[in-house]
């Protein structure tokens, strides 16, 4: 019985640590979305290269389900859906 209790204590600690990390990540994301413009967030998510072009990575193309890599042709509505979590802040806080 003692071994079981020691393992349970470690598991609870791991769950608590994971919960705290998730809460900190969500809070930081909500802060950045509330204090920065869509253009600023998009500019950090898809930065320009040395020639001034914005190119999507393979992961971004898969997430957006687009067939092109030129980030300048993306519509504004997709800009927001790409970097925004759309969290209802009053239900979280």
C-alpha cells in the first residue's frame, strides 16, 4: 500500500505541473492577442525573408489547407484564423 501512495503523490504532482504550464501558456496567448494588432501578430507568425517575401511553411500550409505558399495572397479573414485562438475570456477568467 505504501508504494501505491508514493506513486499517486508523484502523479498528482505531474498533473499539477502540466495544468500550471497550460494555464500560463493560455494566459500569455490571451495577453498577446488582447494587446497587439492582427497585423503585428501575423507579421511575427509569417516573417519576411531577406528579399521581403512572406512564405508559408509546410505546417502552416497544412493547417490553413491552402495550395499556395505566397503569404501575400492570403485573405484577411484567414490571417485572423491563423493566429487567433478565439478564446472567450470571461468564461476562462
